[in-house]
């Protein structure tokens, strides 16, 4: 996904509209899986592809590189499954 702010979809050429992604999951060594909420994004009205403006990517990378667990608004437990045990 390109970080540049565009007005048309790079996949299908459809129009993009500004939106806010409820939550984005990223994996960061040390922090594990991180959920970042309310990320400004652009969604294609044609194919539904979500594009991240470079400003959103930069802010997410700030969180992932400098974020501390104590800065998180919440720490949640997630279910883990082991196929060998099922
Ligand atoms: Zn599209």
C-alpha cells in the first residue's frame, strides 16, 4: 500500500473517501501484537481497498517504535489456539 495521499484507488481507479479505521493490528517485536485505534485512512468506493496516508503510517510507526506498554490506553487479552491440542 502506498503512503502517498491519492484521490483515486491504485487498484481499480475508483474514488477514495476519507474514513477512520476502527482498529489496525500491527506486530512489533517486544510489544507483540498491537492494536491501534482510530487510524485516518482512505477507502475506495469501488473495490473497498483501504489506503493509508503517509501521515497515518508515520504516526503508527511512531507508536510501534517508541510505544511503551505503559502508554497504551488499555492492555487486552486475546484468545490463543493450539491446533496440536485440538
Ligand atoms: Zn478500488
